[in-house]
C-alpha cells in the first residue's frame, strides 16, 4: 500500500468525535426490564407516518429478485442474484415527499427468503425490510409491497436484509431529489462501489461459512494491537506471515493437521487509516457501477463542467479511498445530509456510507479510483472530456495520498445541525468479538434472530439519545442505525453510518422521533450476520 503523508491526512479525530460532548441525564442499561415495545405496525408508527409531509405523488416500482448471469466487463460474467437481471439494479429517483410503492417479487432459488431495506431512509418502521423484526421474510414465489413517504432528500441505496445477500448483486441506488436544491452543477454521476466474489471464486454463503469457523489457536505472529481472549485479533497478522502447521485450539471443519483451508479469508490487509486490520475477505474484483477495473464505466463530460458525484459504498467488507486523478473534490453531503463544504483530495468511504462531492472537470481522460483500503486492489472508472488514452487498471493517482477526508473532520450545515440539548439517555454500545472465534456482537451478546425483542436498547419517543460506541475489538466497524440519522459529537455531520476505529470511542446523538424497532449493526455483511447487531426499540 502506498505510504501516507500524515501531515496531509485529516484523520486525527476519526473514531473519537464527541469525546467531550454533552453530558447525559441518565444511563440506559440496554435491558428490557419487562417493558413493552412499540410494534412495527402499531398505532404509534401510523401516527408518526401521518405527520410526514407528502406531495401526494406515488411512484410505482416493480422489483424481481432472481438468479441472473451478469456482465461485469472484461469477459467476467458471473451467475449471481440480481434485481431484474442487472447489477447494480436500475436507479430509482424520487422527489422529496413522494410515496414509493415498490412491489418485490421473490424468484430466488431453493426456497430462499429475502427482503428490501431502504438504507438511510427514515421511513415508517413496518416498511424497513428487516426480518424478523419489522416484517416476515418474503418467501420464494411470493411478493411484498413496500409503501412509504421519502421525506428527506439525499443519496441512498437499497439492498436485502437477509443473511449475507448484501454481498450478491441485489442492490441499486435510490436518489431523493430536493426541488429547493441550492447546489449549482451541470451534471450528475452516481458512483456505486462494490467488492465482488459471487459466482467468481465462490458465494457469500461459502465465504461466511469459512469465516465463522474462526482462526483461534493458529500461530499468527504478533497482533496489530492489544488483544484479549474475547476481542483480540487472533487471526490477522499485519505482516501477512502465518504458521499454518500448528495445532489449533479451536478445531473446525476446515482445519487439519496440515493447516486450514482459506479460499476466501484475507491475510495481511493492514491500513493506518482504519487503525490496523482492513478486512476479512479476498475479493477477486472491485467494481464501480458494476464494471471491473479492466473494462471501466466511463462518464463523458465537457471541460469546465461541474459534476455532482453521488458516491455509494455497497460493499460487504471493503472501505474505499476514492480520488479523481488531477482533480480536487468539494464535499457537500454525507449520508444525505449537507455539510459545510470542504475541499479534499480523497475520501475514505466505509460500507454503507455515502458522500456527495462537486468537481470541476479538466480536459482529457482521468481515472476515478476506488482503492480497496489495505487490500492492494482497486476499482476504476473513467472521466472523459477530451482526447487521451485510458490509464492502466492499476493506476494510483497522487491524490490518493493527499488530503484524505473522513466524516469526523466534517461539520453539519447550520440548517441540519441538531439543536443543543442535554441527552435524556445514554447507551454504551460496546463492540465485541474477534477473528479467533468470529464472535462479533454488541455488548457481548450476539443478536438472536429467533428472539429479536431480546436485549433491546430502549428509547422513548421525544428523547435526545446519546450512543457511545466503544470499540473493544482490534478491527474497525461501520455502524449503521436504521430509521434515524445521528450527529457525530455536538457539531459533526448528520449520518446514519459511521466508522468506529479499533480501541476507540465515538459518541453520537439522535432525536427519538420515529417510533418502532430499529436495527443498529455493523455494515460489514459478515460481522452483522455473525451477530454484531442490536434492536433500538421504543417503549410502548
């Protein structure tokens, strides 16, 4: 990986924003204590929905989830699951206040259930698409209709919330336009990033089956950071070397006297920006808009034209460092909400995060590179405004090592900053687990799909809520809250997904104004599936 000029990296506060933020009035235990919870289809949810300002316009969408052979370019044509035979799925675009009526038809094989989660949208709880909490999973051969008002503008996307289906081809961008938009630009380009394994080296289910066996007991060399029996990085050696011949303290189906089969597990993925271990999974391809780097997507523009890039990380296990060669980026929004504009060379984008940037195009051919952080690979797209030859697929623009922006350096725009208020309740969200046992969890307890109401993080309608993410692991986690946006610290950006670095604390605040039961989870598809998920539930 390229070296980083630390003097130019604006990352001093990543994972620690809000450390000195507002004090809380009381502390929540995270135990239900026999409290009744607001039901996803209850009267409180219906009442909140009536308060949403709508235009009365209804936009209908038909989505069919089914097996498909897709063309990723360069002769790569894997079989996967996709919406309507394409990956990414067709972009959906609404205006603020429009009602989306989306009928999902599940045509997946082997009686596979599925759903659609509308990532980042603060919608009504029973439309959030999270089995078994907010709905029953949609059975194969069945349909389900999602209907909700999209009352906040921004860059969003949608994907399943069942198993590790996120890491297949079932996703698409969702753009909610603001008719009162104040940004001035000539063109838009949605830039959707993804790490790809399905149908090439295996399936996401095979990846998870290997990962969940863990790596405890193997001699992996020195850990990248402090470790313990429950949260240490027993599996990832930053130097990449490993003794596979030793006896395993935790034998698994893939372990033998000769070592452990590792078709998918990635070793030696280290990143200073991410505080150590960068990821778990070896991906054969990194995509931009569904194209491999060897056969990239091309945006055609005019020299001097101002373009709004809507950057979405739909990946399962990869953070991307994004830069456009010979250009600087002006960050205007993150996760749909405006920020004070800031000019940077590159962005660090975790899974589930979105950034909007403005860029004024030069004359020629320029590489838009999504460097797979710590993984020595990249996705590539091209901007063409004039003559010139395309760069190599492995191009590394100098901007990747310039001023690198993450969310903790941004500030919310004045009109979306939360009003100053004391927190009514504080919840300590301890991120636990490690690669040794692959026992990722929140507060030491993996989420129980058979009892989603167990161990809720309780809030009440109207409260100002503080969440203290305390990362007790040696790996970074992009933490996503459904149904709400939170603010980083007392003046940071409004977001629904934020990176929490290893051994760091991140304090965020949100107003409990959307009743229901909402998932809070790591947006690493494999960490979430292993159990790093909790239910933020409103008391009835």
